[in-house]
């Protein structure tokens, strides 16, 4: 594993810059087009515009507009908060030396599992397009949520190849 080649398709980074053994790392993240901070600004501007329009109509005598605008903003705010909570979800798989580290982040909760490289198995959980199960030493973790189902078998092959020490 001394020569890590850039032929791995899904790797985010390889090597440690001369500080210890080389590593192969896979970062699998959710595809988010809007960051939580941008979403907060969008929501604030939506509130200002909606409440401004509702205030105008309320002032004109249409008093039922305001409760519906508040209900709309509450529902949209709840949907935006769910989106923002999962915007940073991702999976990180690091193979360094004899250890395979798998970290799963979901809604701010971090799950971490370490495996001995010699004892780890990588296989699809079931049929085509299923999540990839990384197991060994009595533990198992499923990865690949943020990879398209048709690409998961290729990711599993790549992880297996890295575990064997092949880089080509």
C-alpha cells in the first residue's frame, strides 16, 4: 500500500503528506445546493416579503390573510429546518495502515466504527443497488447512502481493492 494511485474513482484524498502511513479516504456527502446559512437568509427574506404583503392586506381589511401567512411561514420553516439538519450528512471511510475507519453522520449524530483491515468484509447488503455492508469482528455498518444505487457496486469493488493493497 506504499504507492496509492489516483486510479480510485471515489476517493477524496490519498496520502498524509509524509506524516505516517499513507491513507485512502472516501468522503460521501449529500448533494446540497444551498447551505444552512443561505437557507436561513432565504427564509428571513421570505418572512419579510410574506409578512409585508399580508400586513398590507390586513391593513386593507382582509384580516384572515395574516393567520394563513403565519401558518405558511411555520410550515415552510419546519421544512427548511429538516433540510438544514440533514444538509451536512455524510459518510467518511478511511483506510490507513491496518485500520479501516467508517464514520457516518446523520442529523448531527456521529456513528464511528473501526475495523482491522485483515478481517473486514465489504459486500452489498442484498441485490443490485443496495447499500454496502462493511462488517468484521462482530460489527457491521452500511454505507453508500449518498452514492447513486447503480454506482454502489463500483464503490464496493474500489474499497475491496484498496483493502487488498491494489491500486491499479
